[in-house]
C-alpha cells in the first residue's frame, strides 16, 4: 500500500502522484523538478515559465517549453531586456507559446529587473538561493501544513513581496513557491518517492 501522494509508475518506480502517467510529466518530475539550479539563465527561465503557468496546468507549459525557449532567445535576459514593441507583437502572434499579453510583457519587464538584482547581488542565483535559509526556518507544524496546503510558505511569501517591491510581475507567492520547488530551493519530493 503506497502512502497518499505517491504513485507506482509503469516503470516500477514510485514517484510523486502529481506526475501521473504522462511520459512528459514523468520525465520532468524525474530529471528536472527539484534538482538544484544555480545558473542565472535557467533560474530566469523557470520563474518566467512559472509566471506563464499561472491559472493553467504545468503540463500546458511543459508541452510548449521548447517553443518558449526558442521564442524568448533561450531566456537570455540581456537580449530580452532589449525587446521592443515590434518583438512583443511577434511574440503575441506566436502560436507555439501562451499568447497572454500581460505574461509576455512581464518577461520583458522582469528581464530588466533581473539585471538590477545582478547589479546588487552579483547573480540571480545568490539572490534566489538566499531564500533557502528562510525556507528552512522552523515553524509550528500546524502553521506549516496550512501554508503547504495553500501552496505557499513564509519563504515564498517573502520572495514574492521582495520581487514585487523590486518591480517584478507575475510573481505571486504561489508562483514563487512553484519556482522554489522546481529549482530545488525546497525539496518537495515526498518521502518514498525515488527522487527524494
């Protein structure tokens, strides 16, 4: 009998049940999600993709991920910061990505803001990973369960508030928590998952 939240895959591996049985989702769970990321461009890509996911399923983004990387110059924030209205209009017509005007403009805005963080912190990695210390603070177990049930933690709330104060957009606390999970700032593979 598997614990709640775990699923035995067709390959015989026990993994977090959210990965389901879709091969694309399972590969994401097994090879990417929760693995520590320190590269600035990969961190920027992930937080932007989490912003595109807001209100949608992650599988929707995952199915378009290569299109996103191509359309947004592989999330090279130095290039994206130079995007003009013509480039934004091209992106708005790109059927290979999620064509949400606010989310597309958010990537451009956040590319500019990422450069400001790098000027202050020397890297996005140092900035984002500083929130790992907040994540590991001890909280009352009942409070932490409430936060986790709502897909936020005190650390994701603080990251969201700090990013918003810095002018970032599409970085609410739920989006920030999903980002922190994806890049390994928190390890939310369940006990019993082979990736834990």
